[in-house]
């Protein structure tokens, strides 16, 4: 059994470490941060620190644990409707983190890829899954699925029930998201190797209409 609870500011660094370790070998995040693999986890930590802090400010950060165990097995970061794009205020606030992650020479390429990701976001207000990661000890135990299901249940229960959006970086993750109602919509261009797959999950009302159409 996996229990999902809301994160607090005190959980930022634990969440950052888990996400950086999870995405160390991810081709999409590797394209964003660049540089040698041996140094990637350290630089990814700076990127995810900005993402987690934004989630706490402008959305939700969920943690997955086993009952009675304080160890975090998984993290999911969501941006709320209206706060899904990286605005100028966000960039300025997090410049120190981005500089440590990309260096001056890598900033232009990283922001070019970020603009491509932002451009793929649908115009309709939606919840955005900015990041999700599962600790090595939690893989194969339904942690990722529990994190997604927990937040989507809250999204569907809200009024109005909003749609949700994410970008899958692997076929395996895309299959997981599809089981939760997300549908692929092409690919995000501009990436040198693996291209992220935009995936959309319609709001509860639209899904119900489509089912009965």
C-alpha cells in the first residue's frame, strides 16, 4: 500500500534528490541540462529545485510513502491552471539555480528547449505534471500510479473539473500515463535525440460526453 500526502517546504531537498537521481539517465532532461553524464545529477538538482519550489508556490507537490515509513518513495510536481508556463518572474527568481545547472554557455540552449516545451502546452487552462520520479526501491510497486491517481482524483472532484497535460519522455512512462486517461498528441520538436510526447487528459465532463457520444 502507498500513501500520498502533500509536501511542505521542509521536503524540498529530499524531493530534489529523488528527482535528480531518477532523471540522471533520462534522454530528454539530458538534452536540457547538457554536459557530461558524470556531473549530470548535481546539475539536475538545481533544475528540480526550481521546479519543486514553483510547484509549492503555484500548484501541488505530492509525496508517496509506505504507511508508517518516513522515507519518500516518489514525488510528483504539478502546476495549477494559469501557472503552467515558465513566466518572466519565475525565470528571474530562479536565475541562480539555472546558472548552476547550465552555466552561462548552456543557458541559451536550455531556454530554447524550454520555449519549445512551453509552446506545446494547450491554450485551455489545465493542470500540468511538471515532474514525477520514483526512488529505485519503489519501482514496480505502483508508486508512480498512486501519485498520478491521487492528484487526478482531486482534479476531477474539483468544480470545474480541469483537464491535465504532461510530456512523456519514454515509451514506458507514456504507457503508464495512457492507463490514467492521457492521450498522445504528436511530439515536441527541437530536441537532439528523444523527443518528448505531449499527452492530454480531457476534463471529467468532456470525457463523460465522449463516452456517451
